[in-house]
C-alpha cells in the first residue's frame, strides 16, 4: 500500500526519499578489501573481519602469523625486520 505523499512530506520533510533497499546504493568493496589484506588471508572470514574491524583484524592477523611462525611479537624489531632466535 503506497504512502500518502502529504503524510510522507510531514515525516521526511525535504530529505531524499529512498525507494528500495539502502544497501543497494553501496558500492561493492569486498574485492578492494581482499586486495588490501591479501598477505593475511587464510580464510574467507578474514575479509569480513577486516571489513568490520580493520585495526583489530590486522592486529589479530599479525599475532596469528607470529604464533604460527614462532615469533614473539614483543621481541620483533619491525623497523629493521629482525627477530632474535
């Protein structure tokens, strides 16, 4: 059932009326995000984690990689790319 335009005007004023799903107006970005974190992706969920929580996800990815490689992140010298053995 359509909404009466006069009633809609009272509610929305001069705001743009969105017809359809607001999400349809978003640009696709998953491929862009995949490219940004290509070195970190181990599973598809990694892209979704990064999309929602970029900083937290990057920290997690680094800690996950360090744990698998046996690297203690506290001892890692990122600037010189050195880790004591």
